[in-house]
C-alpha cells in the first residue's frame, strides 16, 4: 500500500503486556510492544519514549536496511523486500486537531510527499496518533507546536515492505544512481506502453512489475522493441507484466475510442495536433483521411459536423474505425474504406468527384462543402504521396472546385528542415509551391522532429491531365 493511505491497527500482546490503540502512550509502556495492522503488512515497534533535547527539537534519523544487503535482481527480490525505518509517532487530542491543522500539520505531512504520515484512527478515542516520516523536515514552528501541545511524541521503528513503497522509491531499489529513476510511459486505456532504453533492458521485468503494482489503473505493461517499419505501422511489442490483453478503451476529449494496440497504430501524444486540426474545420467542411488508423482525426471531424471519408490499408484499423464511429454516434457521417491510399484517392475521391462543388457528398444529405481537408498522417513517407493531387480534378470540366486543403505530416532530422521539406514537396508535385506553412508538431527524438506541411493545392495542379495539360 502506498504511503499516505490510512490503516487501522491494534496493539497486540508482546511478552506480557497488551495495550489498546486508543490508550495514551506513557511511562509504563517504555518497553517494546508491537502494533499489527489488519492486513499484517506493517508492524511498528514502539521503543523508548522520546526525550526533549535542549533545543526543543527531536532529532530522528532513518535507517534503510535490506535483508542481508541483498541487491534487487529479480521480481522475487522485490516481493521479499523489507527494511526498517525510524519514524516519529505523535499523539494529539481530538480537541486540538483543528489547531494543528491551522498550523499546517496535514499540509506538510500529506500533500508534501517527503513528510507523508500514517493515521491510526479510532473514532472512540479522545486522541489521534500519527506516524511522521520526516520530522526534521517539518517547519520549526510546527515542531515546536507538537512539542508544546501534543499529548505524547515518541520514536518508533517501522518495517517497510515492497507494498508500502511508492513507484519512485521502488525504482530507486533497482536503478543505478548514475542512470536516474525516471520512467516515462504512454497510457492507452489499461495499457502502459514503454520504450525502455538499452541500458535498462536487463531489468525490464522489474520495471514492468513496478509500473503494474504502483499504478492501479494499469493492467498490462508492454515495451516497444523496434521502430514502426511495417506497412500497417504496428509495433513489435514485448509483454512485461500483467494481462496479455491489448484491446483498450480510452476517452480523449470526451470521445470514446477502442483499439487493438497490438495490431493498429495509435499515438496519444498527438492529442494537441488533433485539437488543432479540429479547430481549423468548419462544420460544413469535408474531411478525407488517407491514413486514418482507427479514426481519431475522422471522429474529431465528424463530431464537429463534417462529413468524412476515412481510409486505412490495415483491415484491423478499418474495423476499429467503424466501431469508433458507432461508439461516438457519428456512423452516419463517416464512410470507412480499406484500400491502398493511392487507390482510395483515384477510385473514391476522384471518381466520385469530391472536389466538384455541384456534387452531393453524401446521397442522403443536402450537403455542399466549400472546402475539402486532406489529412495525410503517415510521417515517414506521406510527402511522397503528394503526387496524388496532380490531376485530381482533371475529370471535372467546367464546374468550380472546392478548396483543396492539404495537411501532410513528415519527419525531419535536419537543422535546415525547411529546405529539405521544400525539396521533397517539389519532387512529389513536379512544381514548386509558392505558398505553404510548416507547423512543428512534436519532438520525436533529440534530433528528429515531426512537422505538418499545410497548403491550399493550386487549381492548376488539380486540373492537370496525364499529359501535363490543364483542362
């Protein structure tokens, strides 16, 4: 159990003495007695009554002792971990609790993690007993108040087990000091997704156990073993701890998503980018998502009222897109496709003349969009697909076109990323764009960033035929 949780306990017989929890500690209990909690996990040995020192301060020290100084190497070592720490117990009359609260006792011992306390509470008692972890870190005024007003204060030994540790404390047991104790992970529903660096792979099972045990909402812990390289952008994942259940449910900005994390692509770190794109849309816009995954951009747009054509090459992704559209009650606004992106553009977008202002987007709806937004979230190679816009409207003769707004994502590791991206755009389109905007989305690695290239595709590009002649 983590620090700060309250436990009920009772004094039990030790040698020939027995006392109750609501008894005041006094001189007759100078010899050792034992407190056992109901879960039998924590035992506190009340030792010699603490004496006031000449400066009216109590000096306590913590001693950390691992049985036989055994280094934590296995999951079993963690389960068997035990150490003894020296703490301070204070006994306060119930009538004075408000005074102590006003002076910051509970703020300094509960909200400040360095001074967390246990509260052994008995509603029938006239006193309350608290175990303070860090007496020396309390403000001087609060220590003086305890000395002057507390019924008793005494030094105690407390046996600490693995279950009592916080995640940070547990990580300190298994990490080398020069590496640090920070372990970051992405949460997808009940799944904790880690990307463990090579220097920590030898203790990956320990890391998985600690995350599973210390985060109660986590039921599955996995590690990414390689970068996204396959055509479906699925990860090579390794199970570390907990259930082998990779179908997760999550809520993002009030929207419900269900994903099979082992078989589809999902990135929670793009939440701000999804918000940004949603804010760019008008409710009567049309959205075309070429690499939609499980449909986050599509669902965001549909919830705003947009009609959506969403495609993904991965059949599992297309399946969960339909599920997510139904979960969010926008299935009437989202048409799902499972095609190669180029086939999707040529056989769905072009053949159905989605850029033609005279064409109804959805047959059952009176809908005339002025803009079509194309989302191309496949950063590794999306820029290479920009050529699909060349001649996209070549089959639309005299009718005016809807504005073609392109949002194309890419990676770059170059300091002069504008030049690199510009060259790739020009190579794909065959012409140099006069106007476009590059927005930084996020840092992917220390020397690798993700960007979004945004522009309104010129009509002369859209109307080019295969001979390079504008119709």
